[in-house]
């Protein structure tokens, strides 16, 4: 038996768009704690394609397409 086991793997957590968006904009929220745990590798976030699209739409609505394309263009130049 190897020293690592399935219990060593991070717990997989499905989150919806509300958790992701609140986690980004509410620094003291439980949603932010979930994002911090995922970033540190304690848990692993599982997203559906629908949730990814919903978050993208919400961020585009909040910041506008110009901000999205400016960031995308900048990352393309530095790659």
C-alpha cells in the first residue's frame, strides 16, 4: 500500500456562481473562505460549464466588455 491514499486528495466542492462572485467581492464572507481554501489546496472547486458562463456574464455586466478585452489583450502580449 502506498503512503498516499484517496483521503489525502482535496475534497471536491461544487459551487454555484453566487459563491464565486460573492467570494470575489465580499472579503469577510463565507464565500471568500471557500475561495481561500481552494487556493490553498485544502479543497478543490468543481464548476459546471453553465456556472463558468454565468460568472463570466456577471463580471462582464459589472465591469463591461472593454475591461475584459483589455485584460485579454494584455495577457496575450505578455505570453
